[in-house]
């Protein structure tokens, strides 16, 4: 497996809509998924979309590490892939979440997200998957899905005054 270079905010690949994966069982795609998971884990991230590693495909990997879902109704989940995902809100309830991004290192911001979403797509083994996500997992899926449409989390923020450096947000960021 190979660690992949992560594109940072300002690179045009992050602003372009990704194209659908035509063969979810292609060996090259399985290699890409494995490399993306390795890269996400190495970077200590909760998700990584293909455009972030310079591949304009509708694919992302994600995880809910132990401790990240504390107090939420979603359990930890091991690294997984979602290919050609479709997300739909379950209802209209929104919640502000403090988000970071591997493409915007050192920064965090409060982003409104749907509390619960339905998802469907194809997993890393080429099998159809679907479910309902809430809590931290719902947040991660929405964040990574945005990358597939060329959207970075600051574009979702109604108030950029609620964005800052990690160290400052850790100290003062709980203030909403």
C-alpha cells in the first residue's frame, strides 16, 4: 500500500465535481481504496474523499474511531469505503458540528449539518450498502460527500467568524 498526497485548499481538484465510478470491482479501484484508507489512518483522519488525493471519482473512505462517538448514538466503526454514494436527509433537523479537514490542516469551524441521513452506495468489496447514520458518522459522511461535489466545509459555514486554528478552537471553540 502507498501513502497518497493530500491536496490542500487552493488546489483546483478540490473544487471540481467528481465523476461516477464505472467499475466498482476494478482491481485499480480496490488498490485506490486500500491506499486511501492507509492515508486516512496515517493522517489520523475520520474520512478522506478521492478528490482529496487527486482522483476525481465519487468515492470516499471513512471511520468512526473509538472515542469520537462518545455521547452519540452511533458506535465506532472500522475503516470503510462508499462508492457512488447517495445521501438524503431523514428529516429537517440540523445541528452545528465542529469540523476539520485534511485538506485544510490546522483549522476548524462550526458547520450546520443534518442530524440524521440515509445513505446508499457500494462498499469497498463491490457490494450494495445502505443505512441511516446519525451523530459523528452522519457528520463525516456529509463532509466527505461534499468533497465529491467540489465543496469544502467553509463554503457551508454561515459565519466564518466561527472558524479558527485548532489550538484556538480547542481553547475557545465550544462557544457558539
